[in-house]
C-alpha cells in the first residue's frame, strides 16, 4: 500500500527536499526492512525544487488561477492535455454539478462519521462509568458496607445493589 501526503505546508522542517519516502524498519542500527509493501510519501509544495517532473505535477495541482495553469501547460505536451481537460470540466456545468454533489456527499459523510464517533465515545464513557459504579458497589458489598452507604457513594438504585 502506498500513501501519498501532499501538503501546502512544511511537514519535515529539517530537510530541504520536498519528497520523502518512509518505510517500516527494525531500527537504524540493523536497517532491517519489515516490508516493501507499505510506503508513505510526503510531497511538500512550499519547498521549491523545479528540477523534476514530479515537482511540475505538484505545481499543476497547486495552481490557483488560469495564468498559473497556462504557464505550467507550456512546459510539456501532457500538461497541455491536463489543462485542457481541467478547462473542459470547468466549463461543463453538468460535470461541475456532479463534482459539487459528490463533494457535498463526501463532506456530509465525514460529518456523519465524526458525529457517530463522538456519540460512540460518549456512550462508551457513560457505560464505563456505570460499570465502574457497579464494580465499586460489588466491592463495597463484599466488604460489608451498608446498602445505604453503597447507594450514597455509587448513586446506584437499591434494587440493583441487592442483585449484586
């Protein structure tokens, strides 16, 4: 699996290179690679290095206006094709609407997942508190505390304490 992280900010400040490849190793001393099936590539756009084709692609991704697209398109024929496709997609209202619809769905899905995760965490915490109170009540009962003291400390119902 290859993961590519493209950032518009500096991730690795102590390196002048804009492209880094990370893999899993045992340690620096032994340099034993766990697997070559997993890599993480970082591409930091703010770091200037206009000597590679990869950097040209990154600049194409980073372009913010028509002038920047046109300037990059002049570098290579393949960039001209890409810029032409971007223009066509931008001009095609149906394609733009489909893209916007997909982006809205993606954002809604992400918000739903964040909300579900938050609710799951809240529910887990609440259940953990109850389980903790039950465990405390069980321990107190085993040590001979009165039902009234157990209720006072754990705030559990009397019926539940008697069932322990």
